[in-house]
C-alpha cells in the first residue's frame, strides 16, 4: 500500500521520528518538522490545512500532504 501512497509512507516516517507536536485539540493545531522546516497544520472550517508548498500548490485537490496525514494520525493517538 505504501508503494502506491508515498505521502502515507512519508507521514509514518514523520511520526516515527517524533516530528509532530500537537499544540491543541480544539480547534486542532499542530507543528510538523520536515526537512529542517517547521510546518503548521490547522483546522480551518473543518478542513486541515498546511503551510507547506504541496498544500499551497494543490489546495487539497490531490489529497492531503504528508504533514496533514502525520498530524491527523497523531491527533487520533
């Protein structure tokens, strides 16, 4: 499955590397350190958004970025 979903594999690596810090649950907000950059993931109107270039370029049209996936998985733990 991870071969077909590289962002999911990357998100799991971020979680394993303790790159995710949940700042608050409501409204949800987290930081994700990736490639030496700190990205912010926030819930905005029920949708998780990220400050990374992937999210800026695709605005969710190609699915969530690895930072959103990692933050969402950490939220559920």
